[in-house]
């Protein structure tokens, strides 16, 4: 069993992906109180708070470090301040933990804009820091749409190993399940989720093309509306109506969880406003699960190769009794 730590844990999406492969969580950290409550309700433990309030040396020994570190400083939706935003500097907490604990592997997740932020200089700093610690680093931008989930969510994933291991990102199935397997029947949805007749009419007048059915209507920052057979990326700070099912109602908490690939048993014990925030901030579980599978495969292959190597013994290594 590989030990993991879950940093900037949110509601535990990355943890779910690794625990699906038998990993055991020995430490979690999340500063947001709402996310902490949801995490505790589902995993039976409350994450440690602000990561700044614990010494890297006090974090338990672990094999794999996991961190979906704050993306707002690097995103289009945010101000794009990068390391000038105090949340952006939280990457250096990860660096300090890697240096102190030397886990065998790590997985970091962020918005795809991290790669191009400040003309690529921010990403270059991050990769340099990781390689200077002696880690072999791989990275790739992955879209959740290619992994069976009807949500266009592009994120960058950075994988590293303390040894020079070979790693291949998972091969994408290249399909997504239809929305009718994700959406609830309108009859099951409380009336409070439905838009007013006035809002429905305005949306219908401004939508581009003939809407497919079912569809999720997306309103971008310019006010343009597109109706698509999948969801655009869930956002923590999006308006209530930026994603609307068939132009008539908002997504329910269960639908939001399904659009991130969470199991049906997962619960969100908070208000709708908070539900949208914490689910918009989390990860797509099937993507993490696929990446985790390849990380564990690389680690286990390395162990097998080590065991296969013949031991070279010298006379000094042997135990013997004098004649």
C-alpha cells in the first residue's frame, strides 16, 4: 500500500482517484472551511487547515505527494497575478515538503494557463524548482472530455519521480458519456432550479444555432450563449446562469458531481452556493484515477526491476567463520 498526502485537498477528488488503486491517505490539508466540512462528511476526517501553519518536517512520511494547488492566480477567470498573488506562492510550500520528505512521486494539478503564464516564465520556475530537487518531471494538458466525462475541462498535470523512472500519461479513451446519463429528469428537480420565463425567453433569443437535446447552455464572459452536448468547465465563481440545462434550469448538486466523475455515494452537505464553489474547484476523478494508475505502475515496475537485479557480493559482504 502506497501512502499519500492530500494537499490543497478541496473536497478530496484527487484522493478518490488514488484510493481507487489501494493507496492510503496519511495526511490531508485544506484551508477552506466549507470544503473541510464536505471532506469530513465523506472521508471521516477533517483536513489540517492552512498549510503555512505546519512545518514540512512534521508532515507524515509518505510515498506520493498530491496537490491541486490554487489555480486562481494563473487562470483566465482570475486576475492572472501568478506568484504576485499570495495564493500563487503556495507552490513553494510544496517545494519545501518535497525537499524535507523526499516522497517517491508527486502529482500536481492546475489550470492549463499555468504553462503560458507570464510568457512561460512562471512554469519554467516551477519545473526548474522540481528538477533541482532531483525529480524526473513529466507534464501534460488533459481534457476531461477525452476521459468519459461530458465536461470540457482542460488542466495541466505535473508528475514527478525521485528516481529517473519512465512514465507515460494514460492513453485517452477519446469519448464522453452522453448527457442523458448525467442529467436528472426535470420532474425530479425542485422548482427553485428553474429560470423565470423572462430569462428563458432571452436565452432562447440569443443562443447560437439550433440547440441539441439534451444540452448545456454556456454563457461566456462576453454574454454569448452556446448550446453544447456537454458542459463547459465548471467554475467556482461562475454566475448562477452561466451553465443552464436545455436553457431552462440550473444544474443540481448531483449533476455537478457527476460532471466531475464523483461516485453516487458522495455527498455535499452545504448550501447550493457553496456546492457550486467546492465542486467548481475540484478535479475530474476519472482523469486522476487514470493518471494514478500509470504512476503506480511506474513505481511498481521499478520495484520489480530492482528485485530482478542480481546482488553483487564481495568477500567483505559475506559472513564466514574463521578456519
